[in-house]
C-alpha cells in the first residue's frame, strides 16, 4: 500500500533517486506489515550498484547536533500502543455496544500514524487496516497541527478523526523510548471484555463434544411412592385486588414424581364457573413465572448428535453435551419446602398452607421428625353487613308492599312463607289453631262481663277475636276482629323498619295481650292448644313440666305444710282434690311464682283418668257426632274397597288394613277414638268384620241417641268472675303423686 507523501518531512527528496529501481517485498517491522527493500550484498560481499550502506546506530534517540538525518536515525523504529474503542451497535437487540481493540503505530522517522484492528475469525466485521499510514492532524481547533510523539502516553484518550481511542498499554520498546525522552508514563490500564465476544467464547468452549453416561433413575422413586399423595388445605387471599376475594384451595403433592396439582373448593352460589383444576399436575417452580423459553432449553439431556455404524448390526448411539449448553437450572418445590404456615409461589400467586390430612402428618413425622401441626384458620371472616336504609312507610297498602316498591324498579308482591303455610295449615282433625278463652279488661261497667274467644293461626301468624252470642245481654256479639296480624303496642306507624307482630310464644293462660288497643286476659285454652304447647315445650317454656316442678321444689321448706293443706282439703281421704282447690293451694303457697299456665301443666300431668273404658255405645255415639259434623257418608266406597281387598271372601280383614283404608279415605275420626273402635270389633285372630264395623259407623242407617252434655265444674279464675263459666282443664288431681315426685314424701 502506498503511503502519502506529506509536506514537512525532514529528509532530502533527491536522496534515493537511483538509476535503477531497488527490489522490494512485503515484510514486517515491529509487528506491522509494510513494503521493504531487499538490501542484499552482491558477490563477494560488495554492495550492489546503487545500493547504500547504512551505518550502524543506536536504537535510542540521538542528541542534537548529529549529522545523521532523522529518517535515517529512526528508520524502522515504531512505537506500538494498545487501545480500544467503544463502538455503538444501535440496530441489534443482542448487544448495545461492542469493544473493538486496535494497534496504534507511530513511525518515528516521519511522525506518521497507522491504526490496525487485529482480525478475528468469523467476526463478520471489516478488519485489518483501520487508518492507513499518514500524518494525522489534531482535533479542532488545532487542526493545522499534527500528532507528534509528545502527544502519546499510557491511560489517555486520543482522538483520530472524531473517534476516541483509549490507550491502555504499550510494548517494552515504546516504554523505554518514552522514558528516554523524559516522559512520565502513566500506570497501564485494562481493556474491558466485549460482552458479545465473551458470550461467543463461552459458547465455543461448550461445543466440545463428549459422550458421558448420565443416569436418571426415576423408577425407584415411582415404585416406592406410587399412589402416595400429600394433601394440604390452602388459602389464596386475593382480596387486595379489584373484585378479588379469599379462595380456598386443596394442594396435592405426588411423591412418585414430585409434581403438584391444585384444586379449588367453590362454595355454594359463589358465582364462579366450576373448573376441574386450578393448577394442572406438573412441577411447580419456586421463582415463577420464569418467562417463556425456546423449545429444547428446558431438558434433562442435551443431545449433540445421533450416530450409527455402517455395518448391518450397527448400534445407534448419541453424543451428549458435557457442558449442558443452554440448559436452564430451575428450582422446583419439594416435599421439604411444604409445611403448615409456609407461603408458596404458585406462578405469582401467594398461597398459604393452612392444614393437612392425617397421612401427610404421619409422613412428615416419620421422615422429618416434625411434631407441630397447628392448623391456621382459612375460613374468611364474614363480610361486614351493610345496613340498607329504606324510606319510611307511606301509609298506602301494607308495610311489606311499600317495602317491595323500594327494593326494585318493578314492584313485586311480598313472598310469604309457603313452607310454613303448608306445614301448619289445617288438615283433617289437625287444626293448627291455638284457641284461648279471654275476657276484656276495661273500666266500663257495660264491657266488664264480655267474654271472647281468641284464635291464633300458626300457618301465617294471624289472629281473630270472636265474641260468643249471649241472649238478652244487650250486646250483639259475633266477629270482634277479623283474621289479621296484630302489631305489638308502642311502635311508630311511619317508619322504615317492618313492624313486629304478636307471636304464638307470647300467648299462654294468664297472659295479657294488647289487640289494637284492647287488653285481653287469657283465662283458659282448649284441649288441642294445651296438647300442642306441651309437645312444643321448647317454644312454650310455661308448658314445660320440669321447669314448673322446679319452681315448686324451691318451696321444699314448706313441704310439710303443703302436705297438711292437701290432706285437710281431702276430707274423704280419696288421695285427690278438685282443680279449683289444687290451684288455690299452689298459688297461695308459691306466692305468685307459678302462672296459671304452669298450674294447668302440673294438673294435667297428675290428673286422675276419667272413665278410661267407655262403653261401645258411647264410642259409636262419639264417632257419629264427628262424622255428622264433617258430613261424611262414603261408607259404600269403604265397603267396596274392603271387598276388593278381601281376596279370599271371608268378610274379614286384618286390623292394619282397616286402619289404612280409613286413612286413605280420610275418615274424620281422632286417632284415639279410631283405635278404641277397632279394638272393640277385633276378634282373637286380630281380624275385623268390615261389614259390621262400617254398618255401625253409618250414622244414616244405624243412628244412635245423642250424648248428653256432661256437667262441668266452673273455674274460679278471678274474684270478680261474672258471666259465662269456663270449663276446668281437669277434674281431679292426684296430689300424693305430686308430693312424692317433688319432695319425696310417702303416704303415711
């Protein structure tokens, strides 16, 4: 390569002009490739024609005053500097910059500079001579001057045509030359590594093939732990995010292959789609999500090549990469990482392990010696109940209708408790109606003697008040209050909340209720009401026999006195007293602790049975009375059903078949009365002649004389009792049985 002839050189232009050209060739001087001449001696060691003989001189710079020209003194003496350049790479995503190394040669003979870049194999860049040899001007504003040897040193930046080269070292000749010139050398620096070349070098180092034997023995673990699964109950609290809530999960850890699957426990009416799996069965990385990998990056073995022999019985083999180039090391959750109270990362979701099953506890106890398995409550706390405010009642329609118009844009009717209505509605002889005999509490003389019947309907919690018609009383009587719900007193009329109504639990004998401003004292109740309240004593505590007897037991100090009073009242020594006497004694001795309802409960329990075995005529007359009230006349149908059931034509059927036919035909008779009649018509073989049985019940064909109303004893409920008498609950009470059960007193 020809070098430019620049002005200012101190050599003689006429020197070197010979009559013939010298032979030249490419050679290296100080590791720099350049064109040199062949200065070979001729025959006999004499120089060739026109060849100059250069005198020997020192390699160090000469002092001033020498007669030797500078180009001759510094011929083939070159200063070599190591430098690098940061070259930006804007169009590639793999690298943002590149470190390029250079050699800067300063020729002492003519102050020319050459910059070369060492060639790298498969670099893809044009390398070699970066700046050809010539004198380089200084950067602006000194562009009229050129670089000299005084501008060079170690660990400095030098600018060639706008490019900044960082000199970090030089060779030994350059160091000695600069020290001879009196230049104080800076400490040598270090060239940074090129990130792209570093990555490529690592890749080349890993490309050395090797065929190692790698053993992956997963069969032993599979055979040992197949079918054994650890189960943890987990919680993912996502309530911090928008529309998030607490999710209950079940984690299954398969010991056979260290995989994990997670299922979600969806509560009823959660509003979420039922999914089979929350996380499918796979290995769960600890630091997920790690990103998206290319195919083949995540693998157990890295196969470089597959080979086989050329013979017939060739054996196919493969080469593996011993350095495992490109393999990613991922950490997965193991059984040692799972414990109660630990929080695991399920692809970015923090899942808390709250509890585990018994197999999991035994596994950790035997393998890791863990004894503490205190569970963490994973149930979410109930959400705060937001109080919804409604406008007050307007007075139009019912309160429920007014409220329904405020709940939705399209008003809908109020939904009643249909289940309760079907369970408590009247059916056959089961009325589900509580009836009380009451009187009006008033100061008006005309209304003192008025008596009423209050009915409470259990199907819809409504009440009705009826006044019995009494001749020549001056009062019309009849319906006093139609069937409706009765509000409790002391409530505002125009309010947002629904009104409270009188419940069945508030009604008992001796209670005072307010019915729309009228006060009624409940004096007595019918037989069905008393039986219902005693069967449901958990709702009616005053009908609970144990609680009533407990109040009597509190008067144990008066036990002798109570016995003497009862004995004095029993003049005939019959061991029983009538109801009025029994009530007066208990009320006076307990000093108001017992209510009328509790006295009735005790009296009904210790009552003396009345005529336990009535005659057949009496039973048939009672049955005719009930059949007449219900207008039942389907006896022909009953007989035809019996004939159909009597396949052997014996005119008899078992007792259970007759009872079943009566129930299916809805025969309006009480259970006790029906059982008594069946027992009277039953023979020794428990067979009943159905023709005679139903002919006796046919009140049209075989009428019976009407029963005479029994004489009843009046109940003394109040001292000011006037008007219609109230029948007593029972006639006689066995007081000795009461004293024995309560105080343990035996008969003397």
